[in-house]
């Protein structure tokens, strides 16, 4: 059935190509099924839909448009699916896409559990998966595989960048409010290592249960510690609640908050009044340079909001994948992957980015401080650049990777 | 109703035939996904539909079995068949502990206590190290069933899953149509009367609870093998809610209802995911409201009602 379907699609495309003038024929043989399909798997209805979601589909489409909708003469098509934050649906969809719909590459993959599940399917089916949405370090450690690239960030990078750069800018003593499960603890661990490495000091920490309704007691402990910086080793609703509570108690006036996993959409949702002065590590901000501003404004025109790091990375990963297909002259997964790992990546999201053997895309990371309402010139003018951390210092070094593919 | 059994028999035949040819028509992973939830819903229906106990924490059994199966198969290199047995046994044990506690209460209290206990399990799975927290257990090998059948082949695995499902279905069917099942129905209809007839109601309820938990576990254990991963979703309260939806949508207290409901919900979740995008959850909610307002007996319940009306029989 699968082959019949592909013949049918192939015939349809051939007709379309003939109608379009026939110039497409030259490359069509090297592209399997005569079409390059990009699958965007994301959360369209749940808690990640703001930082990824519809915006990721728009971002991928922008990359395709930049390519003129065609690579090597074959049309590029985008398909998308809502995994509803369920790994089974994500894996099921990925399998179906690879098996029956000729999808060549899957991007985004927000939510670590769903992303890891898709990564296993990609490995099994020998197709490429470029994850930008998920933050787990397992993608490039225990669960690495030759068909997965971890593109935008991971919790090691956000933690260590915040830890290092904040200490270097005077935030020498720390107190952590940590989400009481593996994610929060590893985030705290990675940040602590970075802080100690540059001479900072951790005065203490408190574990808060996941989805705690009230952060006041934890914040009072943080206040009592006298630390200059309060590190928030949590995510999503927990981060938002702890920032809100800190603002209500006026804690953010004497001590500085450092969100270890905060997206620009969180700042937008909370407002500058509440978040001002906070440190944030991010891999992308629209107002960094001309290229990011151009991309940000183009994205804004379509999505009515500025892109997050995840959405910008989805754009970038789609674009770089298409460039690799063009350079390799085929959409064969192994060849394209080899090309991707050879290339130096340059676009609105990444400058001189490199994809390592373990699948980690290494690029510069930034530490920002949130502007006060007075400093901000308007909506989305949120960040002041504090430090740029080179990729090789931001990400876990390859020598420390637990990825079995790396020969030591 | 002697004639209904003939209809039932035809139904079983059609179901079996459909099950055997299905992987050649539809996508096997999708079918296995639906079959796992169909068994889960059938097990849930045994408790809600036939005993009248609304558990709001059935994901705990599903999740426990999935995690135990995933763990023993992945880290201890246990063959998948034994892994599934281990998972099912674990879920049965958890079911016995939970059941012993909750059958002392009824109605909303019963539902709330099961929910609370299930949340307890959820946070246990979130915290403990062998589950991999929010990343889950990933990359569980499918291995070989009975050292012969290579389960990496989706179709072969499908027939193993189908056989397991049929086993679970037969167990439930036998339970419902046994004297034991009659007592359960009596408890559902009027518990004080069942007590006055001399039945030790709590023992019956506990056994029904444990059977339901064990079969939910069987579904969860298969799920781990089919998808080769287990995540927190499997023990999340949303999953407990979904199984309620599947059962109500298909038809509470009907033999085929939960199967129909499970296929309907899984089809919506997976097949509509790339067509309607964010509307999936809205559609599910609307269906639930529609089901409660317009056809309270569920798809199968209404169909049976219609069939009886056409034949001029009184509704049963």
C-alpha cells in the first residue's frame, strides 16, 4: 500500500512539474518520492503551545519560503501535528509520517518525553529528527543516536550560562528554589558546578514540589539566606508562580532572580513590572543584530508575536536541513546527516554553528537581564544583553558526553 | 433474551474477523495503540459498568504495569512475555492494596480516594530514579515472544497484542456472565439488598476491583512493549479521565462499548492530530458533552436500544 501511495504521489508531482515548466526533472531523481517533506511535531493545545506550537509551524514555513518552496527542483511541503504532550501520540505520528507519508525530517519535538520517543523512531526508521523544543540532556548523552540533532538548547547550557555569567557580573552568592524531581535537581547540579567553577558560592537550596500552589515559604527561606541571587531551578507554571510571588513580597528589589529555564513568552505573559532585573539565559533574542531583527519582524508580521528561541531554532534547523539537501544533492538521510555535521551553520538564529558527533548543535548563548518598564521602548523590548557565552563554553563538553557513539 | 445472544455471537465473529484482517488495512501501531486502550477501557467498564464503582485513578494500574514491564525488560533483559506478566502482577498487587482501602467508601468519596491514591503513585513515578522522571523510560527492547516470534515486526507484534486483548476480553466476559457477575450487578443495582441476601459485598467488590486493576495492568504492560517507552502520561490523571470518556462514549455497561469508545478516542487523538491541530481537545470536550446530553447510553448502548425498538422489544 505504501509503495502504491508513493507512486500515486510521484505521478501527481510529475504532472505538477511538467505543468510548472519541466525544469524540475533534473533533480527529481535524487529526491525520494520527488518531494521533500518537513514534519513539525509540536504542542498546539497545551502548556508549550506558546513557546513552540503554531509559531513553530510558521517558522518552518518561513524557511521553506526562503528556499522558494523548492529544493533541487522538488517541492517542499510542511506537515504538522499536535502531540498533545503525549509521547505515544508523538511516536505514533512520527512512525506514520515516516512509513506512509514520505516525511524526510521532523523538527521541533517540544516536551522531552515526546521528543525522546520521536528520536527513537527516527533512529529505527533511519530518518532525521532535529529537536529544538525539548531541553533534556539525554538527547546527546544516554539516548543519543546518529539520526538525531539537538539544536537549540539543553538544561546544561541554560544552567551553566546563567551560573557562570551571573557570578562574573557580581552575583556571587546563590540560593536555589528547586523543583523536587530529576529535572530540577540536575538543573541545580549543573548550575552549581558552573557557579563554583568561577568562584561563586551556593549558600543553600530548598526543594519545592512540582506544581506547588504557594511559593511564599520557599521565597522567605531564600530571602533569609541573604544570597544575592535566587536561582529558580524549575520550569513552566512553577517558574511563573515563583516569579510572581517574589514580586509580591518585594524580594526582587533586594535580591536578583535568575530563571534557569525562562522563555521570552513567559516574560511577555508576566510583564516587565514583575520580571524586571531578572537574569535569563537564552539562545536567541530578536533584537540582537540586523539579521535577528529582520527575522523577528517578519515572524511578528505572521504570528503576531516575537519568536522564542525554540521557534527561531525551528526556522534555522529547517533552513539548514534544506541547505544540506541542496549541498548533498539528495535527500538520503545518511548523506544529508553527514553534510549537516560538516557544514558551518549561519543564519538569523545561529552564527558559525557546528553539529558535533553526539548530535549537539553548538552555538553562542546569551545572558540577558530583563529591562525595567521605564527602559523598555515598547512591547517585546524586554532584554539587555549582559554577556555572550561562546558555544564551546555554554554546552557540555564533548569529552564529558555519555553518548555511546563517542569513542574515547 | 435468547435472541440477543445470537446477535452477540455474530458481533464476536465480526470483531474477530475485523481484528484478524485489520493490520492489512490500517496502520498496525495505531491498531495496537487502540487495542491497549480498548482492553484498559473494558477493564474499567467491569468496575464502573457492572459493579457501579467509579474509579478516578485507574491510570495508576496502567502506569504501574507499564513502568514495571519497561524496567524489567530494559534493565534486567527479561523477555517481553515475562515482563508483561511481571507488570500485570505488580498492577494486581497495587490494585489489591488500593482496593482494600477504597471499597469501604462509596460514590464521590470512592472516586476521590482512588484519585488521591493514583496521584500518590504519579508523584512516586515522578520522583523515583528508575522511571527517568519526566523523560520516561525510553528504548525498551521489544525482543522475542517465547524466544520465537520477533516482535520488532509490527504485524507479528500486532497478533500477539490481539491475542492478549482477546484473553483479557474473554476473562471480562466470563466474569460478567458468571454467577459472580450477577452478584456484582446486584450490588450495582441495590447494595443493601445484596447485603440482606447474605452476600459479603465487600469481598465481591474487592475481587472486582483487583480483576479490573490486573487487566488494566495487562493493558499498560502491553503498551510499554508496543511503544518501547513509558512516560508519566501513562499514570497521569488525564489518562484516568480518558478511560472514563472512552467507556461513557462507547456505552457504559455494554460488552462492546468500551472497545468502540477506545477506538473512537484514539482515532480522534492520532488521526486528527495533523488535520485540526489545536482543536483536538475542543472536539473531545464537545463529544463528551454531546454524549452526556444526547446519547447517555453511549454509541453501543444507543445502537442496542435502537435495535430493540425496531424489533419492538422492550428495552432491557
